[in-house]
C-alpha cells in the first residue's frame, strides 16, 4: 500500500510490507481504487487481516477521496475484525473506493491481503404487493388461524429490464416460495413479515421491503379448565369449570442469531458477533436503558475469570456486562465446556465444542454473574469427552446484572447492528457462543408487531350429562361409569375455534336416579315413582316419605290412600360411593268439577238482530271452546260467539275443554239457549174526531187513534201543528181549536217493525164554514 490512485479490475491489495511482510510504524497512506471499466464499481474481498488492536486502523470511504462517506473502520487480529467484503455503493457515481491506513509508532502486525475486482452496478428494482387472499384488514394486517393458507400476488418495477428476473417470497419463518403468485400455509402462531425478493440475471436484488404483516392466532390457555374434583360417583354431581385466557404474542425484532462463534484461547483478543434489528420506525432512538428487555446468549467457556463481555448498539455506544479488571469468576466454568484438568484447561488447543447454558443480562436484574452465590459447586465435573475434574464451580443459568449502565444506550438508534464483544484476556482456555439475541420492551414494539387475541365466545358443547349451566361453568351428573370427557370451545376475533377436552373419572356405585316431581289426583290411577327416576337406577333401594308406599323398590303411590309430600329413594353402596338418593315431590289433589254456562245478549229478538253468546267457565284453567248451533260446530275457539241470522227455535250451546289436571267432567257441555225470533210486521195508525164535522169555536173535540200491529203497549205522541201535545193515550181532546189547526198522532209499536223509525200519515184538511173553526183530522203511522 502507498499513496496512489489505481485504475484496475483485478489483482491483489496488500499492506506496505507486501504478501510476506509487515506494515511499518507511523504509516498514514491513502490509496484510491477505481474501476478500469467505465460505470463499474470497485469490490475488495479481504482474505487476511491482522492489525494492532485499537492502535492501528483502516478507514474505508465510498468515493475517490477521504471526503466521501465512510463505509467502515477496522482494527484487530483475525478476519472476524476485517472489513470483509467492501464494494462501492449505488450512491457513489465514481465507483471508486478510498482506503486510509493509519499505524502508531510501536508494534506492527503482518497486515492484510485482499482480492480486487469490479462489479457492474445494479439496476433499481422495487418489489410490489398486488393483492392477498384473504385481504389485509383496515390496519394493513392479515389475520388468519393456524393452518390457514394465504395467497400472495406480487410483481416488481425495474429501472432497466425485467427480463430473466426471479421472484422469491420470504415468509419470515425459514421458508420461501418461487413465483409472482404463491400460496403459503401458516401452521405456527406468531407474527410474520412477508417480503418479495426480486433478483435479475446479474444478481441485483430489490432494495425495498414489503414487510406485509401476518398475524397467526395464538392458542389460548385452557390451564384452568377442568373438573372441580378428580372423580365422581355415578349419579353424583360435579362442576366443570371453563377458564380460558388468550395468549399474547410479541414479534422478536432481533431473533436470536443461531450459529457458532468460536472463542479461541487468546491474550486480549476480542471476538464479535452481531444481530441486525430493522423492524422499528426509521430514526427511532433509545430513550431509556429499560427499553431493552434483556440480552441472552447460549455459551460455554472453561475459565470465566479472564473474560470481559459487552454489547454495543448501532452508533457504537456500549454497556459492559462483565469487566475483566474486576472479574471475580476465576476458574468458574460457563456452561459445560470440553476441558482437561480444570480449573485451568490443560489442553486448550483442543477445540471440541462443549454444550452451552443460557446466560442473560437485563436492566433491573440484581445478581452479578461473578458472585459465588450464583454458582453451582460440583464435586466432580465430567465434560462431553469424559474428562473428569474435581471441585469445580459452574455459573448457574439465569439473568444477571450488568457491570455497566444500561442508560449508555440513550440516543442509540434501535435499527442497525447490535454486537456482542467477548475478550479473552488470558491463555489456556477457550469457549463458544452458540446463539445470542436481544429483546426489547413490549412498550416500544410497534403495534403491528404484537397482538393479544380477543375471546368473542366460549362455552361447553352439549352433553346429556349436563344438568345446569352457570356462566362458563357446568354441573354434570354422569349416569354410567368410566372416563367421561367434555369439550370446552372458544372462538376468538380472528374467527379461530379452539377446543380443549377435559375428562373426569366416574366411579361405579349406587345410583338412585334423578329427582323429579309428580302431580296426581285422589281419584287417579296408581303410579310407580321408580319409573320417574330415569334410566340406570339401582333396584336395591328403599322408599321413605310421609306415607308408606307399596311395591317395594317400585314405590307405588296410591292417590286414594297416600298423601302429598317428598318421597326419597335411597340406594346403599360401597366405598367410595356409599349412598345415593333421589326424590319425587308428589302433589296429590282433590278432583274439581269442570262446568261451563252460556248467556245470550238478548232473547227473544226480532229477525236479523245480532246476538252475542258468552261462556262462563268453572275450573277451566286455560280452556278451549267449541260452540254449537243446533248440534253443528260453529264459531271459533273463543269464549264468545255472535250470530245475526238466527231463526225461531234455534238451539245454541258450548263445549269447553279445561287445561287443568285433577278434574272431573271434562270436557263440559253448557246449558242450551232456545232462541225466540219474531218476524217483522207492518205498523200503521189512523185517527178520528168526535164530533166529526165542522164545529163552532170552543167546541171540545176528542180525537181517537186506531193502531194496526201496535203491540201490547204502543206509545202515542199527539201533535198540534207539529208541536207535541196531549199524553201517551189513545185519545186527545181540545176545546181551543182554531180554523186550519192540524192534528196528527205518532205511534211507536213494541212489535218487530218493518220501519226503523216512526212515519206520519198525511193529514186531511176540512174547510169549515165561517162560523166554525176549520181543522183537519190527519192519521199517522210508523
């Protein structure tokens, strides 16, 4: 390496000492590599790398000089500390890379070697999601049940050409599918970020993420669901409790990094392993150390006392978990290392892996990992190869307090690389990190990355053993022995159904049946109460009650001699089911007579009159009615019947059926009403005067009415010149008549009339001589 600008697309890049030498002290070289093919980009792949750790540094810039954006900075021994593969980015139009190497004034290492090549810049590819089935809900999340299939339809846009592009769906669970349109079955509950990776023939891939969120419902917790007792006797009751709780789920934005990181024997050498976090909103920063939930690693190491452990965040801030200067662990082992003659590994050059244990560090933890109280004292320790060591301490798996302050991370970006650094400070020991991960507090996880299903319905499926339900609990009474199982079903807001089956042991024993009741009458037939207790009832029981029953176990109740009360059937058994009882509550009543009477609204009647007949029941309960006209069924099931077309001599009756028990005379027939129907007659009236001719003024004249069909008590209304006069009499007399007075009479008959109201006869008028008052003698009729 020297101060120079090289245009090439091949060759090797060495430090100033070349392929076999070391670089020098106090170097400060800047070298720029540019592609010899216009438009291409320089690519460096480091094959070896050894710098004095934290003293000599290599800085790499994305451009033709050191004013370009810095890609990385590297220091330390081993490829794990090297820049790895470095390539000019698409934001760098020059395609050049600039390296600045800076060494201090003492101690050098054997430097580095790297392959130089060129890459053709990638076109811009953007993946797109056209549709899904089922579709995402309003919040953009697809929610399905376990085992559901989702159809994904996607495409992409290309800045150059789509020819030959491949489409690979990544379902965030280690599985993929090829094609623009695919179906995926999600069998495991959780949250998945589905992406479409589009690659062209040059190996260029889209630089965006769809991150289509899929929530797969979690199985609820049925741990509280089950019987109140372990077993129950046949015919006895037990409670089955229905208790369910939804299971929350939080997406791990930094899933544990699986894969082995070897921690070889070293003296001050650091080893790093990183996980990438990319699920938070861009620019979101840590505001409190408690926003980190914990950092956990599965590891083994044969000598904890020489280790230092720390975690760094994407901006380089770090928190120390275990400090070498104060590490009191000594020869305590972590996990189960493969080691000889512990506490110092007499053969640390043997790199056979041991088995790890889980060690976590978390804000709020109170115990330190290098404290004796947190170790297991092993009288003998045998490693995976059978090597035995005596009196060894082993760190217990658990969660420990960090030596440093978690608030060091305040202001650190959440997205980016989080890195564990392990430094081995002494010789004669080694170990492995098998996996590690970081989890963040649920409070800062984006809403789409956590969910708790909502239970929308729950309950027990029907069973003939269920005799009562109160809320989510049921009371069962099994009628046979064996293991009896019942199903509790839950439906959540995803539309998912979950069942759990819980069983109870039913022990055979005495079974006295199911309690019930009986209503009977003193005049009724005998009843065997045993027949009312249900099936499977033991015949070895006895009856007790307010009066003695016949028929032995049959419990024959005689309504004529036995009395009302509670009769108990008792069956004796053997342990644990010693006794079983049931009861029959008997009500023995006195039979009541059923009767019905009817009445007409009017009788006798004129032809055409509407008549309403009303039934009055006795002991009818909720009765039913059948009306009869001359013995033929008429009307409807009502307590009244109306008719306006009755004939003289028609016979009306009613039959009533009572709803009551313990009755006599049911159905009952009413009295018969014989209808008197009178015909419609013409009615008229005529009047005559005495004296009948012209009269002299002051003469008393008597007018007499002669009725036709007036009936037994007709009503008369006399009128003089249209004004009512006289009284209700067949005659009217007056001695004050004057010439042209007009006398009429209105007759109201009590017979069935051919007219609905009275009408008048037109009067005849007689002219009198001058010395007489002239008056007429009219007749009138209704």
